C-alpha cells in the first residue's frame, strides 16, 4: 500500500518541486523500512519517529501530513487499487521509473 500511496501523492502534487519531494520521501521511507503505522505515528511531533524523519530530506509538512494523507487515501486504495494486479504492475513500473529519474509514465 505504501507504493500506491506515494504514487497517488505524486499524481496530485501541484508542481515538479513537490513531485520531487514526494519521490525523495518515497525513497527514504523504503530505505528506512517504515510501515504505514510508522507514517501515522509521525503525525505526532513529539514522537521519536517524527524526530528521526525530520532529520531526513522529507519536508516537515509532508511528515506531519502522512496520517491525514493515509486517511484520505485508504478508501481510494480499497475501492480502486487493492487486488488489481495490473494497476499494481503499472504502479511498480512508474515508481521504478521515478527512482531512476525517468519520471512517471502512463
């Protein structure tokens, strides 16, 4: 679900700078092996995970909004993405392209 969350966030980003920030955040989350539960915990600015995340390249506003983003995204994921292997394949290819600097392709 994490890769789909970041794909969704990338798709709704208003400009290239924000899209790049989402890409960096995705790479950091994957590298740190953070879970959905970890992202939710980051909404608490007093949490250890928030402190750790704020020391990365992820913008602090994005860190604080992971919980809200997940609240919005979860029904979208359940209704439109979960169980659809073709969409999962497309999401994987898009994220791989993003990670290698190729950008998103449809």
